[in-house]
């Protein structure tokens, strides 16, 4: 797969910025049962303790938590379907981003600040303040320019790499569900 140049990535900004503001579609659900393994799901269960049931989030260590265990505010990684379509190309490559949920929605700081709750299927998740940034694996899969693009000042403001969230009401989610802004708690 050819990695896009910065100019090619920046050419996609208008499309990314035109994503729906208040509700969008859940385009893809990806469970990561083990490091390096991805399972694309038609439906998944979100749990307050487990995050996406069957995902390895809870088994992963985090340098951002006091005890080094999985960070509770990083249960879910949600990425814009428009951004991943731009950087990854074919939908079969979207799971390589490492996120669990891909939605066609404006995830920018202005539109979805920390504390915003999103209703997905019968579940509700809350966006947290934990940053979600590109890393070495992101560079390997999508190129250095893609990481610079999502981690730039504008990329950070637009949350091009995505957002972190935690489950506040358990429930079932399905591809095609509407993701809807429910409320802002902070």
C-alpha cells in the first residue's frame, strides 16, 4: 500500500470537516482479543468494566495510570471513519489503525469535548480527556506523513487520530447504528 503524502492528506480535510456534527453512523467495530489480532464484528457488547467485551484493553498496561494497569479512561478508542478511510484506503485496512469503533461523525475538540456522552445502540459512552496519538505502529502501517498529519496542531484540534472514551451505560452496538450526542457532563 502506498502511503499518502502530506499534500494528499491535507487535500482530504474538507471532507473530514464536513462530517455530521450531532449524529453519525457506526461504520466498523473491531475487537482486539490479543496484541496484533483484529476481529471485525457486526455487533458487540459494551460493558462498564470490560469496555468492548472480548477486547484486550483491560489486559494492556498504561504508563498513564498510577498503577501501570489499563487506564480506565482509555477503554475505547474511537476514530473518524473519514480519517481512517483517507489514511488507510480500503476498508479491509481500517482495523490496522488499532481503534475499536469507527464513526462517521465530527470528533473535533470543539464538537465532542471531554465529558460528551455518545449514545451508540443501547449503550452510552463518555469521551475522556486522555489524548489519542499516532505511534510507531501507525507510522509503519500508514506512513510518517500520516502520523505527522494526525498529531499536528490542527490534527490534535480535530482529533484526527481519534478520541478515548469509557462506557457509562452497558449495551449492544451494531454496525449501522446511529452514534448520537447524548449530553455533556462537564
